[in-house]
C-alpha cells in the first residue's frame, strides 16, 4: 500500500466487502446525495458490491419481478426546505439545510428569525410563505422537501395549442394543463413543495434521515393553499419494463462491471489513503469524472480516459505548486505530485479497470433512467426544449443513491440561484 501525506414562459416552444460504506440515511442529514457510479469511489470494493446489487435489483424490477428497491422521482425543486416540529421545544420551524449547521443553526420559528438569518429578499419571502402555510398542515416530526413554487413563480403559456400553468424552481420548467385536476390545484395553491425525506431524533443535530416518506404524507392536512407533489415512483401500467433484447444487454453490462470491479478492488480500497486533503486520489478521481460529464465530454473510451486521468492529476498538482509562494511549500507539493504519479503508474492496470467499471455502471444506469422516464404525467422543459425529469433517488438496504441524467447535470450548473444573490 502506498501511503503519503429565468426563462419567460411566453417563449415556450411546442417543440418544446461490507463495512466501508457511507450510509446516507442511517447516519447523515440529507444534505448531499451521491451518484450511483461514484459509490465505487466513495466506498471501495464494498461500494462496488453494493452498486452491483442495486443494478441486479433493477434487473428484477424491470423484468416484472419483485425487487427490494424504493424509488422516488426527483423533482427539480429549490431551495431545499426543512420544516416541522423542533423535537426539543415542539415549536414549528422552517429553514434551509442550514437548519442542521453544527455552528449557528438557522432554525426559524417566526418571521423575525427569517429576517435575522437570511439576507436575500427573495429567499426571505419564500421562507415566510412556507412558515405561514406549512405551519397549518399539522406536520408531526421533521420533513425535508424541495420548494416548487410560490405565488409569484406561476406563469401561463400555450403548448401545442393547450393552455398550461408553468413554474421553474431551478433548471427544469414544469407545465401542467390548466383544465386538469393537478393544474387546478397548482393554480389555486400559494406554494408547491415535494417532500422526500423524514427525520427522526431527539435533537435537530442528531437526526437521521429516512427517504421517500410518502407513507406518512396522509398525516399532512392540506387545503387549496398548498400543492404537495408525490415523489413516489409508480408504474402501474408496466411501461418501464425491459424487452428481451434490453434485458440481455442490461445483464451483460452488470457482468462486465462485476468482472472489472474484481480487477480493480485493491485499488478502490486504498485510494482514500493516498494523498492529503483535497489531493486524495479518490477525491481527484471524482472531480475528474464530474468535470468531464459537466463539460459534455465523452465517458466511453476506457484507455483514453485512463490516460487523461494522469494528465488531470498532474495539471492539478502543477497548479497547486505554482500557487505556493515559498520554495519549501513548492518542494512539499512537488514531492506529493511525484509520489502521486508513481502511485498512478504502479496501479495503471487497476485504474484502467476502475474506469471500465465506471463506464459499465453508467451505461446500465442510463438504461434504467430511460425506462423509468417512460412513466411521466407532467411535461418538463429545459431552456424551452422538452426534457426528461431530473432523475430518481433509489434506496436499497439502507443506502440511497441518485440516478441523474448527464443532460440535467450539465444544465444545472448554468442556473442562477436567485435566492442566493
């Protein structure tokens, strides 16, 4: 082992090994979810085994067999809203993810708290609307959701000659026919929200998350002022099932990923121990893949990508060396760079198979997303162009991972979060 230290809606077009794992919903707040393929970088060979189990369960589900997966549709809402009864004093509160801050948690019991903790006027207004209406729902416990709209966000447009009400909380614009039951509910509502996580614990700081709380939504009392979207994925008509050819291809991808993961298991188990701080190999590997995906670069040529990773690492280290002002600091990072490049050279074969695993997992994930996207009851657009939903959160055996299409990941980085301005 190597050890070293906003779009105007009137422009819408009609073309429009276990034990090394991070358990996101057992011990952490739902402040960040990881992509399926990154599980092998986060949790080593154990993460690889778990990822294969995710895929195998999807293989069952998409061929009409029973699986152990829990699936939620990701609505592209923003900002995240945490609300409910403070378990310590039983007072109703709202806030963003900063409710869970270890230092200076921003828990808002009234409008005065909102004004004190948050500076952006738009965010203040939205939180005050949430406080006013969500406090009347009888929520028991603490919920997390994503805000879909408040009154000022709704607009009207025509798509294919049909009048729709629209709202755009983030990158995706949602369009609902005004003459549908859902459309009427949206038009009357003062706010829209989708809940996806419920928390349990004696204090806000020690709470643990459980995903997909639709089984508890019946306890929330709503009226015409609130639209609560259902995040639970359901395919009652069976339109998401694989055909024979798709099933065969999917199984082949799982087998391919399993084989390459075996060849890279040693490497995956030590990449968290190699490097220091932000230059740990596992961290840089994730940055490398994320940059390629968000830049629209292909993630398909295994040999090319393996070579590009070494260049990516060297460039990052060179930039860090150049930023240092003293020779002593430069020498320290030069040593780190040389050790890192030696590590990469030593594990050249394992890196190749890590990349191969990553590619096979992503290909299988794309097949899953394409099938799930066939179940759709609301129109979605990005930059006036018809789009698919943001993606899905899938829970299995205590771990929750997100299945998000590359097109959305690219679109999401260009969105200006006005409540953060």
